[in-house]
């Protein structure tokens, strides 16, 4: 699938992973598990998780930890693909 097709598919997805004050380390196992079953996962970064750092940076750090890639970020939500 190309980038546009992935973005199209991600549009209707619901957020299934929320990153909170515990940070990205707290959700890596859950994200790994979900990526084993679904190719695209939406991740929401709550205010307490961002701590002044841009969502894009947090999303790329999380994706790197689970050996995935970031397809898109909008607002405080990212779509991760493996």
C-alpha cells in the first residue's frame, strides 16, 4: 500500500492507544500487540504525555520503539503502521 492509501484507511479508525503521563514506554507492549493484529493503529497523545514536546517527535519515538513507521500526525493524534 502506498502512503495515500494508508492515510485513507486510517481516516475512519478509532483511537485505540492513549499515551498519558506515564509516557511512551508504558504503551509500547500494548501497541506491539495491536500491530500484530492490525496494520494501522491510531495513537492519541494526551497533554500530560506531550510535556512541551511536539506530537510528531513523540510519535516517531514511539514508532521507533515498536519497529513501525508514522503514517500521519494530525493535532495530537498519530497513525502508526507496520
